[in-house]
C-alpha cells in the first residue's frame, strides 16, 4: 500500500439521544484500527451530536459528546447509528430541527452511511430517494410504506448505492464498515482490521439478514461441499448440474439449500465469489486483466469488464489503479 501525505479520511458519527453504544463502538473500533503498512492510521474518527453534551443510551450509562454539528462540516464519511426513538412508530420526514440543521452541514462530497434503523434519518432527510436501501428486517415494511420512492431491500446485510450506504441490524454494521474500508484501501487492510476484531473479513452485502429456520448441519443436509468445490474450480465452467452432483442432490434442492445457507441462488453466489477473487488478484498482482479473467472464471477480459462495471461501477483497470497505482 502506498503511503499518502494527504490528510486522514475523516469519519464523523452523528449520534442522537437513546444511542445504541455498540453501534458507536463498531465504527470507532473498525475505522480506528485501520492502518497502512507503516502502522499509521488511515482514518480519524470523531463523534458529534446535534446538541452536544451528555447523550443518553439504551443502556444504564450515558456518553459524553463534546463535539457539536460543526464537526460535520469537513467530514469525508458520515455515519448515523440507530437510536431508541427509531423503535416507535415513524412519521414521514420526522427529524428534530437540530438533527435536520446538523445534516445540512454535511458536505455534498461526503459519503453517507447508516447502521440499523439509522436509515430512517437518511430517509427523512430525503437522502435515499431513488436509491436502494435497507434497515433492520423488522422495520423494512414501515420504511417501504413511508418512503415508496426508496427501493427497500429487506433481504440484504447492507447496500451501497452511489456513496450512500445503509445496513441491516447492529451486527451488519460491522459488515458495512469493513465494506467501506475495503472499498477505500483494499482487501488486505480490511482483512487485517477484521482479524484484529475477530470477525469474518468479508460478507457480501447480498447475504440474507437472517435464515428462516435452523441452519443445516454441515453434512448431508448442507451444500458446503459444493461451495468448497466451486471455490477450488473458479477458473472452470461450473453449472448448476455440477454443483448438484457435488452436493449429491437435485438442482431444485440445491437451489433451495443455497438460498437457506447463503441468502442467494447458486449462480449469483458463484458470480460474487469470482468477482471477489478477481478483485484480490487485481489488488495484489500485476497479472494482465485477460489472465485474471480466465483465472476467476469470467472467460474473457471483456466479460470481466462488464461484470465489474455492473457490480462496482468501474473497470478492472480503474479498480487496480485505486489500490495499486498500476498503469
């Protein structure tokens, strides 16, 4: 990773009374432990409130927040956690005047993110119109009813739509923060942060929020063996029939069990694994795009470029330039 003399990326967390302390801690812990190869921090993390001072939480203690909304003026990323007030019935556009005034100070260039029902704050401020978003699965129907202009997806861990990001329940905030770190600095940095926090390094946003029913045992009732085999043969043509044979089941049963275990159909899961593998190769090697495309199972560089643009909005070359400065 190249060392930059630019100022640290400034992450500002806007908290409200009734804060969930875990959500505040997630942001500080993950962004606060991201460092470059020389051990220098990559982010500064600041907590602020629309009305600074002693902020109540949903626990038996308060949090002292000395910084006011002025902290948002030079934010590069703004994160809005949930608060107890989100648990009650919501009204369209409901924002306290201080919170609305605080959000008005956020630069137009800043990345915006919410954790759990913090999504309602972004929605009430009109920041999610025409975008895909999520929140805790219990609150998704209410979000969708209040804001029909938002494409609410209740079946994902997080969304990332043009630098406005939302996450599902509390733990999904971990996935969201790691996704942002990965997007900013690559897989190695995000994986190091995850290892230090002892959490999974990467869960795709498209994974289901929850599984409706017991998790299958990793034996005859699981497609784990098929997934392992697919990961070992990414560079080859893999069909549904191939996966079904490896799982010793029918295609129909395979598809049902894949949805139970991963939250998505088999071929969608396979496409995400190929994309993830190609991203790692682009970040870590100087291999030509065509060779990476073949190794990841895209076949040709043209096909991989199409997948990158659809999934990430950039070409493989631009993605590599972001993380490695390659020509």
